C-alpha cells in the first residue's frame, strides 16, 4: 500500500498512529540534527521529520532529495512543538521511521507555489507542474464540482443528458467550422459542432421533452485573448414551454449553483429589455454591481450653440458619485485620452465637476450658463462632490463608448466588488442584424430563433425598417457584466423557418442542402420548444470573481490555437494525407 | 401554459381536475358519436375523448387530425368505464372541452410502436421519429441515468472530472486518428483523441490523484458491425495505487450501477488469469453464465493412431450436458459445417454421444476403443445423455475455435439467460504481441502499460522468447462474455518507458517527437499510477441484455461512417479548403 492517509487529513487526534504517506516534496529544511520535509499531495501538506540521532543513514539520504521528488514515508504521528495554525495538519508532524524515493525530479522550471515565478508561456508548456499549484488545482476541482451539481439539479428535474455527435456536417452560417476529412468517403468532410443546436432541436422533435448536455463545442475563429477554439457549454432544450418556463428553470439552476458551491443566496434575477439595457448602460451585458445609469441630455444640452452637442444625435452622461475631488485636470486628461483610444473611439469627453464648495467646473463652461449646467446636474441627481462625464455623437456608437467609460470609472472607483453577484436577464433582442458589407441580414442569435409571437405577421410581410426592428424571443443571462449564456424560443413551424432562411439570404436550395434534415423533421410534428446554453468555462470564472477562463481549463490552447505542452497541431505523415485523398496546397 | 400535466401522470385521484395536456397523437378511433385520441409524450399516453353531442365542431376537427399531429387539449379528468390495466393512466380519460393543433404531421414513414415496421436504414434516416419509440427512448434515458450515477459515485469518492482536450496531436501508434487541419497553422493538423490516455497520465503527474471523465473518443477504423467512429468511455486514473486498489474501486462502481439501475446485487467478481481464461474458455472474455469448461485430452487421445489427433498440438473438448438426444446426425452435420466456416476455421468436429441407454456413439468410434472413449468421458465428467465436442489443431487456433463453439452451444442450449450477470476480472495479460507481418512487437494494451513488478528485470534484458512471455499489470472487466473495459498500472519511470518504446521499435527520435511531452513530464516527479476505461455504450447495452450498442447512441453512424439523417460527411466549399491550405488529391 502506498499510503494509509493523504497529506491533508492527519490531526491531533491521530497522534500515536503509525501511518504511511506518499507525495511530493514541497520544501525541506535542515536544522542541525533534524531535517524537516513538507510533503504535499492534492489534499494538503504534512510535515515529516528525520533525525540524525535516530537514523543517520536515513536522514542523510533524505537530505539528498530535492523539490518535487516523489517519496513514501512511514512513521508515527506526533504533536508538533512549534504549531502552524495556518495549515489544517499544522498541529502534528510525522516522526519518520523509514522512507523510499518513488521517483526523482529535475528542478522544476518555476516554483510550485500559489504565487509562482513562472510566466504564462512557461506555465502552459509545463502545465502538468502548473496544475500542482493550489490556484489552478482548486479551479479544476471547482469546475468538477460545478458540473456534478448541474447534472444533479437537471437530472433531478427530469432532464435527460443526451450525447449528440461530434462528427457532423459543416454549415457556412455562423462562425467557421473545424472540418475533419473522411477516409471512408474521400473528398468529403465532417465538421466539429459549434454547438449541438440542430441536434437538440431534433431531440425535441423526437419527443425527448427536456434535454441537457455539458458538451465541448468548437469554433475556428481568429483567437482573441480569452477565446478558446474548444470550449464547454451547458446546453439545454425544452418542449411545450414559453420563455418564462426556461428562464425560471435556469434561474433556479444558477441559484442552486451559487448556494451549494459558494454559499451565496441570490435574489430573484431582474429582467430587462435589450432596448432598455442599451439605452441605460450602453451594453447588452450591463454590470449591475453599481448604478451609474446613463442620463440623456438632448433636451437640455442641444440647441444652445455648442456645435459638438448640436451636431450629435445623442448627448448622454453618467454621474461619477463623489469623484470631483479625485480627478485632477491631469487625471481628466488621462481619462479623455482613454476614451479617444481607437478601441473606444470617442471624439472627446465633457466633464462637469460639482465641487464640495459649490463651485462648478466644466470643460464646456464657456458654452453654457451655470444655470444650464446646473439643470444637467439636477436631471442626473448630482450632489456636491460629484462629477458628470458626458459623451456625444451617433446613438449606437456613443452608447457603446459611454458603456466602456462607465466600466472604466467603476474599476477606478473600486465598485466591482468580489463576492458581489448581480445577475440580470436581458430580453427581447433584435431578431435580425443588417450587415452593410455583406448587404444582407444575419440572425442576431441564430437562424432558428423565433420572433416574438406578436411580430410573426410583421416578419412575414414587413419592409426593411420593420424587419430591422423585429424583436426575437431571445434572452441572455448576464452576471456582473459577463454573458453567462443565452437562448431563445425556436421556430417550430416549417413555413416560418423557411421564411427566416429566405430573410437571411438563403436560396431554397441552400437551405435544403444545409438544413434539409431539420426542415424535414419539422414536417413530422415538431412541438413548440426553446432552449438555452451557458458558457461553462465563463460561469466557473465569474462564480470565482475571475476574469479569465484559461485557468478553468486543464489544458488550454494559446492565442495561436497551439497546445505548447504537447506541441499540437503538428505535421502528419504524407501517408495519412494520401489515405484521406488530400494534399497540401502548393500555391 | 402548454400543459398542466404530462401524458403519463394522471390517475384516478385526479378525477374532476381541469387539466391541459400537450403531445403527439399516437392513434385515434371513432365510435359513433365519440372520438378517442391516445395522446403521447415522453412520459406516457393519456386517452382523450371528444363527443359529437357535446361539441360537434370540435369533434369534427379532431377527426381531421392524424397520427403524430401535435395538439393541446383542455378538459376534465374522468373515470373510464372501460379501464386499461396495462397503462398507468388507464383508469382515467380526459373529457375534452377545447383543443388546438400546435403542429401537423405528414404520415410517418414507419409506425411509432415498440415493434416498428421500419427497417434499420429508414429508422436511422428518420432517427428523430425512431427516438419517439419506447425502446429507443428508454435506452437513452437509461444511459443518462447511468452516466449520472457514475458521476455521483466517483464524484463522491474524491474523483475529479477533468475535461481533456479534443484537438490534440496525431500518433501513428494504435488505431488510425481522425485529423483536423489547422487554419492558423497551415500544413499542420490536430488529431481527435482515441482516448485521453496521455492526458490522464499527465494529470497524475500534475497531482490530480483521482481523475475521471465520461468522454467521447474517436477511431478512424474500417467499421464493423457495432463499431462506431465516435464512442464514449468512462475514463479513470489514480495515483499511489496498486492493481487491486483500482479493481476494488471499479468493482464497487459496477456493483453500485447494477444495484441502483437494475436492482441487481452482484457478488464479488471472480479474478482470473489471462492464461487460465485462454486455456479454459479459449477467450480473454469468457461468458461465465454457463460452465462448459475446456478439458484437454492430449494424454488420453494422442498416440493412439488417429493421425488427426496425433498431428495436433492440442486435442480439447467441451461437454454439452444432456445434448446427446438433441443432436441428430443431421444437426451434428450442421454444427460441423458451422465450425468449418472460414470465420471459425476448424478442420472438423469430433463428437462423442453418451446415450441415455448406455450406448456410445462417436465420429471417431473406429479409431478408439470404447474404453478409451469412456476415459475421455470420465475426465470430462460426462453422464448418460451428454455429448462431447472435440476439436484439435494448433494450440491458439483450436482454443479460439472451441471458444466460439462453446458460445454457439450455449446459445443453442439457451444458457445465456437474460437477467443473469456474470462479471469476471481477467488479469495478467501479455505485455507484448509479436506481429509477423510488421516484424516487431506491438503493445497488447498500450505502450504505457507496466510489466508486472517481478518481470521488470526480464524486460530489461530478456531474449525474444522471454519478451514474448512477459506479463503486464493489465486487466479487463468482462461481463457475460462482453469486454466492458480494461486498464493497467502504468510505467512511471522514464527509463523503463524509453525501454518499452525501444522494444516497440520506436527510435529515440520517434519516441521523442510523439511522446516527448510525456517523457519530459516523467522527469518531474511522476507518481506511481494506473487506470482503467469502461466502454460506456457497451456497459449500457450489457446491463440491459442487449448485444448492439447502436440503440444506446442517440445519433449513430452507419457502417460506412455516415450519418444518413443529416447526410454527413459531405463536400465542403472550395474556399474552406483554400483557407486550410489543402486541396483534394487528383491522382
């Protein structure tokens, strides 16, 4: 037997027990006649003691081991004279009677500590060492517990987990597919699923009623920070439901996860229209941990002769409470530069400071009377000490810019507090998005999303402007400004689905070639249905107040889509390509 | 709301309730003034009644619906006069007050009944209709319950479910990989994992201690019946364990699954050496629902002048209890033809009948004395009425042939009883298999399997014969003659792993290129570890006495690797290939 106990479980009650432990050497220290080794495994750290007096030979060989050696030690649990209250095993140590080196180790390329000296690149190359570190290890354990709780909750609510296939069919709609050449059918290709969307809808046609799956999805996109070519979804679909049935179910799931895994009781989630969110927060994923709502100033600020505002479609501001003192001219200049960066794209920034002493300072003081500026302050509930930040320009752009500024101010003001969770459902997204370049509509959610019931007639006969303003029965769950997931009620009527494909610029033949199986299925009694998918990696990160998903993924890819640990992708033998009927393109 | 209840839950206690049901029309019958509709959903069937007297218009439109229409009906639960004891809802029916057609249906291409008139091809093409049938639906629900129980059990035993990547690296060892061209790294390819083998070992190096995953695996093999290019494993790995720790854990899991899902209490699983299994059952996956052990007759049957036996390496038989009467000359001739088919490959079949009246009849009566033949019967515990079946030839071949014959006899004799479950662990498999054609050894399990501890020295220095007879610390779980899974203790020592690669004919460079990351990891304190993987599809089938895995997979591929429902694989746009730097080979 390699061990009687793990390295995290021995306590003062075990004093006198003969035990065997196995693990990695975290560190060792020699003090005169004694050698102390901290032995580590997944469960904790236990101190081993070797004595020169008791067994010189053994103690000397213990001194020859190094960090990350794997050893087995047998000995007796005894009380420590010098206790460590920060460690669960800190009251005891092992008086070692015999030990064995199970495997040696080279000196690791970075320290196996909570705060490591290893950079990202090195940590990824030696991910198997990185995972030995508590923060990464705990993230992976959290993820495992979270997926089990999801399954217990949904499995306990009559949901059936059905595995949908990975080798499916490529569809040009949406993101780019990874494709897989078929050897048995040369010249043909499978595609890896971007999501199980069509299969879960087929499962509804199949009468499965309540489906879920925690499932890998694949997108061959140009990778941005925190995007992964393979990622995991909690994917669900339900039949004979309306939107609120789905929202209630997944609000229940989310509350359950926060309660069981974080001990946090969430209140009922507010529900907010997409239009309202865009108008009030400049984003369809508003962070509601803080207020700082947008206030539109068109009525008060336009037509007073300040051409920047007069020429703008929208003048809109936020009130940064208590910040007038915090922002020197230099700080405001820096903030102005920040909003003018190409990533944000504002042309300038107008500020108004309501100083503690009653003075008003503003970058537009010479264009407006104090009274006029005070009227802005009244509308924006400004108190002495507050600072207004105002942007102007085209409606969509300026909202987006102010949304970014709102977040930046919240960061600066320390308003994004750990342990504070503010979920919100965003409802009634637009059905279609017009793409100027492609000169066609794209589905905002996906081509199977139903319009809201009251919009179906408009959809069938509407003109361009009507179509652009159509609302979908689609929804997103947002927590602390991060999109956790989204879904929609689906179209279950073949005719309406065909209409939607035609709005999206599919010819009948294209729709038939790509989605014929789904349209065919709709001929045989498709029930009303809808669903949702959560980004599982993101959910785990948000539940732990972390902004990156990477350390919730055991073996992530880097921004070039590479696994630098195993060195994938890699070339393959010519023979493999020949078998697949492929060759590398010469041009 | 689409429904207040599902179609499986209303009982006599609900009489008088106003309810709303939604579902599919299973069937409808008109009797004079009444129309009866059986409404079906995942949960059951409930009878709806429409009355011409009460609402002529509604009843007439109900009569216009057809099979598999989706309808919603509101009405009142009432007691049936003509009860159906075979249906949980059979005591009640719904007196329909209003109804709505939610979707119509074409006439389905086969009947949605437990026994359908649809052939395999049609069922697969319309899988979404096939899944509406109880047997397929129940299989998928069983699978879902089974995976949840696996997770509860392992999750409750400190196992961490870690998702390993799908986009990995191709290795020529083992079966053929599916490969995935990389667009961001043109000319390079990912491979889909045949199993998470190397990653789970890296997780042990990473200190994860106990890992599991229910995970899709991929093999691009020429498909045989009941093989799928994508299949699911319960995959596990543990650190600081010996073989029996792993066997005990997964025997515990298997017992738990049988108990919770089938109500079957399994006794402790017998453990059997590979050599014994081959010698006694001619198979490393013996079906122990019946005895019929092999008895070797070399001592009694060779050297008596019957050249067929004299020239054979092995003369070996089974005793088909009580079968002498059952097998006419004609039946024996048929059996002889059966063993001579190329799939079995025996040269002939010798029988001995010990008739009820004491007579002995045998196909080799003229070569052996009655006394000699009786001595065979004594050794094989033959009673009056028994029939011995004897094959002879080369050891390995004849064992395999007699193993097949043993199964065939058990089928004929009705010895494979449903509900009878006989698990067995097969231990100590050979480490290496010699391949005459390739003129090299292959790993019988995989290249990471450790030899048994006592064989390590032999492995380092042994000659060809010694190497051929090396035993691995590898094991399989077999239930009712089906291999449920297997695993091994792994090599955790870099030097031994390198030795194994060299025995398998890898040059140092090849080993480094393909498995350098694993060999590298072994430099940093790899713990002793081992693991196992169960075939999840197979486990589900065996637990339900079914021989095919196909109906435990929601959307299986056919024998050409095609999904005939969605028509995958398919051609892709030339543009996609250009982006990937690929072209179809012209030759």
